[in-house]
C-alpha cells in the first residue's frame, strides 16, 4: 500500500520533487495506488489518459504499433519516472502503449491535479519540460545509432544498459527479461538477426543464456564490441 507522497523516496527523482506543502498534500490525497502484474497493459496507444502514472517499482516498456501491426519498443521506463505526462499536457490520446515487464507498483495522479500544479508551479513545469526534451534527445540519439552502429554494437550496448540500469537477480541473470522480438525491436533489426548475434556472443564467451535469461560473462568484452 502506498504511503504519503511527502515520505516517498521515488518522488525525489522525478518532477514531483518540485512540489511542497499544500501542492504535495493535494497530490498525495488524490493519488490512487495500483499493482500491475507482469504482462499487464497500463494503457494502450490511442487511450485518452485522465492522469499520469508515477512508477514506484518495476519496469515497463513503451511501444508503438507500425502500420503493419508490428510492435516497436520505444523506451524502457523504470522506478521514479512518470508515464503519460505528454499526452495529458497536450490533451491528446496516448501515442504509445505501456506494458509491465515485471510486477509493478504505480500511483495514478488525476489530470486535474497535474494541470493545476503545472499552471501554478513554475519549477514543476520547467522540470517536466526538461524531461520531455531529454526524451526527445534520447529518441534522436537512437535514430542516429541505428544508422551508424552495427547490430552487434547496438545489441552489446543494450545488454550493458540493462545490466547497469537494472542489475541482476540471485543467479546473475539480467533483472529484465526481454523476448528476442523485444530485443530486435529496441535494436532496430530482424528477430533472426538478434538470435544469430546472441548465438555469436555466446560462442565468443561474452554472455550465457538460459531460455530468455541472459548472463554477462565478459563485461569488458561487450564494451569493446564494434
């Protein structure tokens, strides 16, 4: 069960850290705590969102469907991030879907409260704007990387990113379990290419696998993949 926002450590790493006093209490009083199971959809592309979600724990993927119905992973969202703020601010339906990759805890904050503090708190508004600009830059960097880096290089970077951001479980496997299709979607290549490259990494002693689980065997080696 979620406590008060005033005592929540998570809010200190997102725009909510800019809220104090009555503003923070208003958010705390109206938020709705939700548990989201692995594989459950938080919201779908095209949904009209009535608020934003603050991720207390867990990881979700943001995806977009192509015209042919193929799912493209746009971003992985972790503890402390806000979901849906752009759609709420511009009053448009969600252009991405959010799906839990493991069991999650989120707090839903109604749109009315979000818009109220956006209008009244300049520091909060500026922080939200900075984070949206950062997301845009990240997306641009991803496009450049797909054009300039090899599939091997991009996959090695993704595996290292998952390790550095989410760490490993008790068996040493990456805490985030992605399907080969998810890896292909994030890297920007065909699933067959990902399967082939993972097999190459295993032969080179860079990683080991057990089903969908991946374990890094040679961190420095992955760093040097071109």
